[in-house]
């Protein structure tokens, strides 16, 4: 199945997954501008270390050479710096809390 179709369909999970859709849109424009192609692979996690030095998820795919880069809103976690290089954030997220007065 084509992994892009659901993300490019605005009616699919409307209002959710905006970070991944924004990043995908940016990389599709870059691919057209710089004339490169991408293949897409889903994973179940951003990446956690195993005891033997290998990693799960997206970080593990990059570490094993299965992917050249990962596109996800992954947190900057110090142990990952040994395995991957981060680039700057593609967006800024600001939290907002609303409380109901008792």
C-alpha cells in the first residue's frame, strides 16, 4: 500500500498528525527542488536502546543503514546523540494549559 496516500488526504484523521504531515510536505517540496526520490517505511517507535548497543524504531533503522534519515518529531535524548545527528526543529510547539476553576 502507498504510505503517502493517507497523509496527503486531508480527510484522513483530520486535525491529527499535523507534525508528520508538515514534515512530509516540506520534504516533498525539497525532493522536487533537488530532484531526488524517497521511499517510505513506517516503524512502531522513535527509538530506544537495547543492551547490546543496537536501537529499535526509526533510530535503529538509521543505525543499521536501512534508512538514510528519519522524519519524525522525536525528542532530543542524550543517548541518541551517539547514534544519530539531529537537525534543527522544523516547527515550534508551545504548550497551553486550561484549568477549570473549582
